C-alpha cells in the first residue's frame, strides 16, 4: 500500500498536490523506479474524483487505502475503502477500480473482455477485474477469509457516459462486481452509503485489514490435481484472465471457422504462466476438448504426472514433452499448451532418435502443426542452455511462414518472491540483465534477503526456517563435478565441496536412492533438502526459502561481473559455445536460482570479493540472520 488516510484528508491533500508527491516517493521506494506517466496521471485525475464522491456522500471518516498490494503477488487494487456496514456494524470493505476511460465496448466474442480504442488488444472487463480482486482478497487476506460478504467491489468510470461504456454491464453483476459512470454518480453515492457507515471512522477496520495474515500461497503442485480433475482452484487476475479467455475464445473460433491460431503468453518468473496453463488444461479437460500439456523439462513434466495424475492414468497422459510430436499428424489436437516454451530446441531429434523419425523438421514447426490452437507460455530470460530458442520472435516468424495469425499477451504482475517487484528488479539489475548497474536492496516487507559468510551458515538458516514449517531448498551454480548415481544402499557422493562443508547434488535419475528423491521430485519432495539442486532441477518450481550458492563461474571484480567459463562443469557448454553465450547463460542461471523463493533468499558466494559486494548491495538495513 502506498498511502492511507481518511477520505476527508485525501481530498484535502489532493487539493494542494501533497498527496501525489507522497505517492511518487512511496512508489519509488517500494518498486525501485519512478511510476510511469500513465500511472501518475491516473492518480492525479481519478483519486480526487473518488475522494470528492466520498465526502459528498457524508463518508469523510471512511479510511482510503491507495494502491493496496494484494497478498503474495505484485498486483495492486487502486483503492480499498474501509469502514463499518451501516446496517450490521460488521467490518465492510469496498474495492474500487478507477478508470479514466470515456468509451469501451465488450469484445464481440467474449463479454468478460472489452475493447478500448487506444489498446491494440482486448483487456479484462473492469467489472470482472474488480470481482476477481475481491475473490483473491477473500482467499488470501486472513482478516476477511471466510467472510466474503464483507468485501464488495465496484468499477468507477468517472469520465464515462452510459452511452460510452454501459454495454460493459452485459456480464453478470453481483456484490463483488458493479459498474458506475459519471452519469450515474448519484447511484454511486447511494452504493457507497449502503456499504459504509457515516457514523463510524474506518481507521480501526483498516488496521485489521492490513494486519490480516496472508494465507499460504496455493503453490502450483499442491493443487494441480484438483485443478485438472475437478474445478478451478486459482483466481486469475487481469492479464492472466485475458490470456485464459483468449485461448478459450481461440478454441471456439477454431472449431467454428475451421482455422488455426497461435497464442503466445510471455512473462517473467512467477507471472503465473504455469497457473494459466493448468487452469486451461483443467477447463479443457472438463469440457472434453482434446488438449495436452507439454514442456521441455523432465522435472516439471514428471512432477505434474505424479501430482496431477496420482490416481488417474488418463490424467498422467496429458503431460508430454516437446519432442513427443515428431511423428504426429497435423491438427490431431484441438489445443497444445506448451509451458516453459523458452526451452524449445532447434530439433526434437537426439542421438537416440530412430532414423525413421529424423525428419529434419524444426521442433517449433512440430508443435505448431499438431494442434489447431498451439499455446506457448514463455520467459525469454530463462534460457539457460545453448540451443534453446523459444522466443516471441521465433514463434511469430514460424507462424507467419504458415500464414497463421498470432496473438501475444504480455504478463507483468508476478506471484513469486512474495509478489515483490522490487526484489525481482534488484536481481535483474544485480546480474546486469537490465541496464543501470546494481542497486542497494531496500526491504519492502514482501521478500527477505540475507547474505551469509559460509555454506554452513546458509544451511543452518534454512534448517531454522524448516523447523518453523517452511519449505526450503539449496541450489548452486554448476561449478562442481557430478558423480554417477550410487548403487542402492550406498551414500550419495558429496560432490559440492566448500572447505569442510560437503553435500551431494540432487539425483540425476528416475528413482530414489538412499532416501533422496528422484531428480524430477527434488523441488517438491521434502526429502530433497540436504541435496544441492542445479538450475535444471529448480527451473519452473518454487519453495518458501531458497538458499543459493554462487560459485566461481560468476565473480565481482572491482566494478563489474566477470564470467569464468573454465569454472563451470556444465557439460552443455562446448568449445563451440561462444564466450558471449556462456556469459549470458550463466547470468540467466543465477537469475533463475535467485528467484525461486516465495518468502526469502539466502545467498553465499565462494568468492570473498563477491561476498563483500553482495553484502554492500544487500544494504545497511539487512535483517540479521536469525539463529
């Protein structure tokens, strides 16, 4: 949240502009950069209109919480109003989505989406947007969990006439989804009076709301089974729901007009790509639409088969690999959901591929050809192996050659790292993946960061968090050799050796050995703690606490990062892999490892100069590591 005060105070501060100065300063502190012009403009134009309406309604004592951050993700509701219900006296909260639009119309194929002249792509209907914010808040804010009736939602389009946007009400309206325009301002005031008392100040109720304990994140694998087999478990927000609807609409249109369409969903780590994939697969599965989920990750696919298909073989069979479609006929599926599509490779063939299957076709062509609606979910900055080529440009180009339309949805909110945009920004700037140089970490209350001086300290910290009921894993850069799998009953080889500390890598194979889980389950089986994971095992997963060992392949020298390819033991790097590619892939590797944690990250570097730089960048306000 950027600011809270009574409606009376907000109106007064808006008049002298001090409100907007404060919002700018708080935004920069929390997110590590200044707000964009459109966001700043929306504050200046919309907040005074809402404050004026509240005061005119006699609700000057209602508490106004501006830019409320939804629990465990980076999405923000424009405003949450807090007060007491005028009839029952119970806490009452109104989530308000403010729009400056003057005109908008429902998408002709799907009223949950709408079209705005200035936007090239459809966006979520604001009624559906605010309704989903309400649902999410009642799922994850402990103050209202179990009390959905205490939360209502409204979209206020204060510049719009009924003629301009009234058709957006074509979707169902309910207590958590209403819409008012400038023409219906009187009705909006009555709506507010009906939910918020003019007699009771809202500050105490706002305190309870802000202090509501966030419910645990519904981690992807925990609910995969119910998601696929039974019903939707996740609440998709904003552009997530747009992507979901666009795919379902493309499926319907493909059947109606007998044509193919490619959909790309692009976003950074934790933006919910796999949640969208599972939601789609679950919905299509329930509708009886022929659809499959595919990835290039053995760990991810095997985990999905185990968790989502634990009781039904037919569900296990929904999860495939990218190289499963070499001999498939065209359009044999209605939908193919390609998750982690940044791992698409040039060809599906490898040394074990029979000669009869070596067609010479590109893997991207196989994936597009097999389904009427191929869907690609990807993050271009998670490419960590030479030869991975899943980018928006590559997929667009492949679709264009086939004469296919290609729709792209960009995801910007993120749910990993406690929903901390500031932490993700710190990581990409730290590693030089965005220009501007490293930043000093400013704690934002969402993500914890600790720099430690030894691997023993790293492991001890994680053990302490596990004792508190959190999940935790250790991972490292690929800087130590990896022994062959031990025989059953033999101990795992302690390959990762740092001074007197030695731990094994996670297993490579498909079966557990000596109490350690198979490779594919390292990130999700509690027995995975104690082994050190590599990027190929950690990628695509999340856990509460992440311990990361930065090896000698990436060190800080004077004023920049230096990559030492000779320190890497990763067999995917060949002599033919250029220094520039090795540098990029190693930095991407550490980005993946540093963004697995949901609650906190503990970092240790084997290099003293690098440790000193990391400690400097962690900031003077770094929280001491608990004992």
